């Protein structure tokens, strides 16, 4: 029997169950939502999954009987498959608003789940997101391969054996079950090409026109397809930082994948040597560190906002984190050797009260009161 690895999100889950009648958990397929809920709440909640057609049929045959039977301390897994159920949950909650933690609903398809939740559950639900393992959840012996082989629980727990086959199967399932359903695309070949193209361009500024030209589709089609990739937790876009909010909206963002294993599978990276010696070594490492920082923020519901910074003369800072009034400026280098020019971009734009970090593969080096030179592992833990 596989040992359960506790998730950082558990703390926020327990808190939300005390303050909301309904708790919703979204996240990509296979990120561990069901495993976490069944492990943490196995003695207090009834588990109902709509991946099992028997429950789908039970609901459609007699909705009133179904909601009466499953009316308290219930986990409804993959609830987007029966969106009509939200109406009945809303009614039950409105009859007893002080019954906190009454229902937990989960779904891997954020686009359809969120639409139903925002329409029917406003003010009644607390929303959380579970992503693949974050750095502190991965065993120390497996943190290094997670840089390029990813951190989906099943891959990690199998010690990365046959990881490339797992990811290829994962992508096919995602394309067939999620993308084809949402976009109603008959031929998915262009969509596949888009994902591969984005993987090869990870940690780079998105040029929609160039991508559209490469694929032979319209720019609006590329934007629509990428919004699906974002909503299903395959990619996220890091917007540029500007004090002028309108410029933040207009300027192009940089593309990152939530999981580096997908990048490796899409670009053919199968081992450490291919990763270390290949042209994606730097961008993939940057993607890894930023995605890990983002996972930590999401799993703790910190509310942090993330940006990159770039001036017209190409001065660039990889990551800016805004948390309330606090701002952190972060440079990421794969190098094991520190050189003072690595922190020059941070020094050139840092304001009073801000802090800077150089995250790399070397040791802690005393640099200044406001700029920390740290191994990336220290920051992530």
C-alpha cells in the first residue's frame, strides 16, 4: 500500500470547512484531490465520485431522493459531470447556512466547474486549488529529478520510472476528455502543435502573431486555445509589471507550465544529461523555480501576485512578487557559481523597503542587507 504524503493545502482545507458551507477544490487531473480528501476526511465524510456512472444515474433517476440521501458531510468528486446538482446543493445550504463544511465539491475542469460555482454558489463557497506536489512535499531524494521530470504524485511515487510514458498518456487523456469537449475540435493536431510550441518557448514572452502564423490559425484562435490551457492548469501567464495598470493589461506576458514534466515530455527530454546539456536548461530551470513559488502561494492561499519586469533597454528581473505592500524581486540562475553581475538587474530597479533574491544552485553568500544570495532550495522551503 502506498504511503500517503500529506499536502500543504490540508491546513487551508480544514480552515475553510469551518467557515464555508461548501468548499470547492479545483486542480488538474491526477494532482491528488481525491487522494487527499479520502485520506484526510475518511472517517467524517461520505465520498461520491461522478466518475462512477452509477452515481450519475442515481442522481438523474431521482434528484430529490439523491440529495436527501447525500445531504451532509459529503464529498462530490468530479461534480462538473452533473452541473444540475448545484441547484440542489444551493437549496440545501440556504435552508441551513450555519452548517459549515457540509459539502465538498471537486473538479479537474476549472472552466466548467467555475462557471457553475460562480452562478449558483456565490457567497456560499470557499475555493481552493490543488496542484501537483510542491517542493516541500517531494522527498529530498526526488527533488532534483522533479526539476525536469515534474511532480505529479503518481510519477513521484513511482520514483519517475517510465515518466515519459505516463506524461504522454496524461496529455492524450487531457486532449480527448477536456479539450475536445470544451472546444469541440474534430482534429486536435494544431492544438497539439500549440502545446509543443509553448513547451519549447517556456519562460519566454508570448508572441501570439508568430504562434498563429506557425500554426496557420487566427490570433484569436491561439488566444482562445491558450485560455483553455490556463483554465485546465497546464500553463500560466506571468504578466509584466508596470505601475500603470493599463500597460500591464496590454503588454504580453511570459508563458510557464505548472509542471516541468510536461515540458520534458513535449520536447523529448528523458534524462538529466539531456536536460543539463540541452538548450532548454536555463528556461526549464526558471520555469521550475517560478512554478514552485506559485504552487506554494496557491496551496497556502497567500493571495500573492506575480509579475516579471522588463524595460525597453532589456533590463529584466525574472519574478516580482507582490504581497500586500511587500515586494520581492527575484533573479533565477541555473549556475552553481555566484557572480556579482547576476544581481545587477535587481539593484538597478530596487526601491527602499523592497527585498531581492538571487536563487541559484550554489551556497548562501552574504551580499547585502537587502539582497539575499540563496540556493533555490532554501527559498522554496
